[in-house]
């Protein structure tokens, strides 16, 4: 989705797993819906659109953030 929205091909390198990496994710929002009446306000596609729009607006600042 990001490649499509940014018009760029991702450069992917595979590294050995870090001890803190999550290998399985079983996140489920059903309890939040059931107990709290919560529901997502945007779907994944719109969320990615918003993320890209934010990043493009803030990229001068965001590119200074160091990541490992």
C-alpha cells in the first residue's frame, strides 16, 4: 500500500530476528467492541492514506528522527 501511494519501490533487507521482535500477533478488537462499544473510525486503506498525507506534510521534521 505504501509503495502504491508513494510511487516508490521499497528497498527491503531481511535481517536476523531481534530478541524483542514479535513473531505472532493475535490482536483482536472484539472485546473492545463488546465491552466498550468501540469500533474503528477508519479502515486500513484510509488509515494508510492519512499516514502518508501526514508524513508528506511533516517530512522535513520526521526525517530528522533517528531510527535503528
